[in-house]
C-alpha cells in the first residue's frame, strides 16, 4: 500500500493537470502562507521558498501518518521583477500593460515531501512572448475577469492564449504545474 498523496494547493488547474496524468490526490489541503516577496528576493528563489513553505506547512497540519505532500508556486517575472497575483481588474490591466509586446518568464517551483520526510524540489521555467496589446484587447480581457487571482494577471488556458505570440518551454508550467517535471519528481520519490 502506497502512502497517500496530499496536494498542498487550492488550485483547480493543478488538480486538473494531475488528473490529465492519471494522478488523483488522496486529499487536498491548501497551504495559506504569507507570499510577500522578501527584499531583494529573486523570482526563482521566491518560488522555491514558497513551494517549500507550503509543503512544510501541510506536513505539519497532516495527521502524522507518512504521506507524499506536493506543493507548487508559480511566479511571473520580467527580469528580476515579480509581477503580482492580480487582486482586481486594475492589477490585471497594469500587468497586461507591462507584458504587452514583451517577453517574460513563468517560473514554477515544485516541492515534494516523501513519506520519510525528505524534501525534494525542481523548477521549471517557460519563456512567454505576448503580442502587442491594444487598449481594446486589454479592456476585453479585463472584462472577462479571467486574470483576477492569476500570477501576472492572465490565464493562458483561457482567453489569454489569444494574446500570446509564442512560448518556449512547458505549456502546463504556464498553467501552474509543469506536468512532466512533476510526474518525474513523484516517480523518483517512489510514488506510483
């Protein structure tokens, strides 16, 4: 009998991506942590820190039985600058104005605690180029409300895919969970 898999995320997109790979978590326990960027913290380091903190928080809240605990954090960055998870329409608009006609990185850190308590981590980075967006393009997307709550103010799996010129790297990473990397990490730790 294998140990249960606990997903430390409330993201329906992460659950759907795992389901695509035939992986259904035994439990979903969102990890509410402070996601404030520390002064001088680079995007990759920020994502790694948050993914590990989410995994450790859920480990502490879990019932003490051995489990695989999977957590992830996705960051949209332009160079050293981390764009916010857009809290409202104005932040979505600001993110899209900044991203318009430019290239950015989507960085997802995946953390996995195995039943023996060992923390493993991997990071995926995808480069995304956005089309030059008109005020109408931005207003239409803001009106869709898809970007609220999303890193960088957009969701590539929805209407925002029409705003993307090209991507280099994992598409599922931009959605929020690099699937091939995650499956490899789980298998390497003895899950499945």
